[in-house]
C-alpha cells in the first residue's frame, strides 16, 4: 500500500507493494510485518544447513539451505526499504534458487556432469544482468512460474518412487504449505482494498513468507531423503524435539 510520508530510505522506487501501511511502526522499516516474517525462513534454513553439514551431505544441500537464507535476507531488505535495487535483491535470488533446485532434481540422471552446472550458472548470471538492465515485471513472474513448473515433473517422480510414509508426508507438507501460502499471498494482493477497511489486517503477504519458509524447508528435507536413498545411506525421517522433521542417515563405513 503506497504512502507519501517521508522515511529514512526516501521515496518508494519499487515496482510493487503489498497491502501493508508503510512505516507504520518505524521510519527505518517500510513494511514491518513483511520484513520480520522472513525470520522463520532464516532459522529453518539454518537448522537445515547445520544438519547437512553435521551429517556430511553433499555440498549442494548446504548451498541450497544457504540460498534460502540469502533469499530471505534479500526479501527483508526489499520490504524494509521498498527500493528498486533491493527489490532485485529479492527477485534475482528467487530465480537462482529455482535453478539450484533444477540441478538437484535432474543432475542424478544427467550423463554429462559438467554441462548442467555450467549452463545453469551462465543462465543465472545472464538473467541477473538482464533483470538489472531491463527491470522485468510481468515477464519476471511468467519466467519464474515456468522455471517452477519445470521442476514439478521431477518432484512428482521422486514422490511416486518414494515408499517411506514419513518421507511422503514431507512432500504433502510441501504441497500444503505452498497452497496455503499462495492463498494468503494472492488474497493480500487481489483483495487489498477490502482488507484495508477491516479492523485488523491479516497481513497475507507476511503469512506467505512464513508458509514459504516452511515450504522450502520441507522441500529441502524431502530432497535430502531422496538423495540419501540414491546413495544408499539408509535415510529415515526423525523429529527435532518431537516436532520439526529432519533426515538422519547412516553412511557405509567405506564412505
């Protein structure tokens, strides 16, 4: 929701805004709830990163959890400032993260191992430069959705070939959080005028951030399980303090 008041960051220069009153709580944070709602994503990614390092998963999973953290930090910068430069620090990592998911999903069956990471790296670099020059708007969203859809068939294949009930539950939680987060995010944008008249704003975009933080965590954990199965590491899903699921593995002594 655009506001004309002055702030520490100057006039709003981002090309999109959410249904939250700007600078309602601090002159240093444009959208307070949309900023702090990224904290769960950072904490969940940190937990995933510690688990990946502690159990010596492949480096790709450490990078994946780090990319979740970087994306959340970029989103915090964007919503705190509503500046166009920070908007790109949110949007460009979104594309990089999906490219990383594509690598993790498809690389096990890719015969020419060096070509995929090289292609995806070059693609991500070219996109970052092009996005900084041309400031994609609608085309960015279409491009991002297409990349996500390219990941879908492989995720579905992993799901149907996974027989562990706990692992399948992770995939279902991934879908559930995606659907719920999308409902809140879309409602925040589409029904903003109506929501602005409510006594309390439910902060749909902030809830989108929270749900997508869990969504990324469940996706990462499911992929870690599937990869551990491929490597013969006897994975099983256990729970941290009786709640948050994570993957525990037993590597053969030769590894």
